[in-house]
C-alpha cells in the first residue's frame, strides 16, 4: 500500500511539475480565449467519435480472445473498455485501467493467465499499429510542418521499433524449441505466439487502425470546436506521436506529458502554444468525460446488477 501511495505521489508530482513549468512559459490568454469560444456542436461530435472508437476498442479485445479460442462476450468487452477508460483517468498511469480490465475479465470466466495475456496483447497490438502509423505518417509530418529533420527521426524511431518487435517475435519462435519448460517462460513464449497470430488477422489490424484514426478525428473535431488552426492532415501527422508519449508511465493519466508534447508537435506547424495547450486540455477532459459511464458500469457490476 505504501509503495502504491508513493508511486501515485511521484507521478502526480511529475504531472504537477510539468504543468507548472508549462504555465511559466506559455501565455494562458490564447488558451482561455479558445475555451471561451468553444463550440458545442463540434465538442459533441468529438465525444461521439471517442465513444465510437472506445466501443471498437472493446470489440477488438473480444475478437483477440475469439482468435485465441477463448470466450469474452463482445458486450462484456465493450462494457469493460469503458470501465478501463474511467480507471485510466483516475489511476497513476495511463494504462492503469488495463489491470482493472484483466481482473474483471477473470470474473467473467477467463483464467488469470488468459485475462492478463489478452490485455497485454490488446495493448501490444494497439501500440504496434500506432508505431506503424507514425512511420507511415512521417512524410505527412514533413509536409505539414516543414520539419523534415524531426520527421526523419520519427520515421527512423518507428521503423526501428517495428524491426525490434518483428525480430523479437521471430527469435521467440526459434528459442522455444531449445529452452527448458519453465512456467514463466512458457507463458512468455505463448504470448509471443499469440501476438504473431493476431498480427496477421486483417480484422484486428483494421480495427486497431480505425481506433487510432478515431482519436485523430476527435482531436481534429476539438480543434474545430476551439477554433484552433489545426486541420485533419496536421492532426493525423502529430497526434499519434502525442498519444505514444502520453502512454509513458511517468505521470498521472498523461497530464503534463500530453500538454508538453502537444505544444511542441503542433508548434512545428506554427500553432500558438496557448492554442495547442487548450486543445490538449480539451482532449484530456474529453477522455475523462467519455470514461464517466465506466464508473456507472463498474458500480453496477459491484452491486451485482
């Protein structure tokens, strides 16, 4: 308990420190002005898109278990996706809700190993597709921002990451024949085999891509709501990298990290730091809002309703 409290305090401290640092370097006037002109229609569209992509993310999780001949009802998976989203915004890490999803999936009939592996595979698939999207979007980043050097570095990083994943999965397939059977190693080798199996399923890849495109579209809709000069192409170029930075487990639900990344990335295209800050904060608040039904679903499950 003390360790968890210390971890929470550390990550909260990082978020507070980053937000404080940004506050001393970014003029808040443009951000306040952006929120003052917030358009309700575009905001509602952004929330609808985030809700749709969260439903699709839940279905993808169910389809992963279906691929592995394990039963997780799509309806249950979608409900737990909303529960996970709620806890992602309230626990010390942007991925804290994944642990909650795994625990609740066990109550639905999966074994602890299956539930843990399913969540890891779901998160891993999303990450691989996100990095692939970053690699494919590097030319768009260069075209939208003129930052050819940064785009080249991003493409190199993304391609290197994909190469490491491919090499690791291939090596695991070869090593399994020579490594003695030990439960933790067997689980890891099985996880690698399962990852290879889901990476060749078009439905899962398309669903993952659609989830990420949904996030991009939601950020674009919020930009329209705030009258921030960030078109869809620019959002497509920079949002995947911002999302990747937000998943780093160093802050409270990504706060601070996301804002700094957004100011830098959108700033490459000349977007005012205050406008980028407003857009990032709006996106964070939208994620909290879309996860709110997860609290009700969690409480309903605890009450047995």
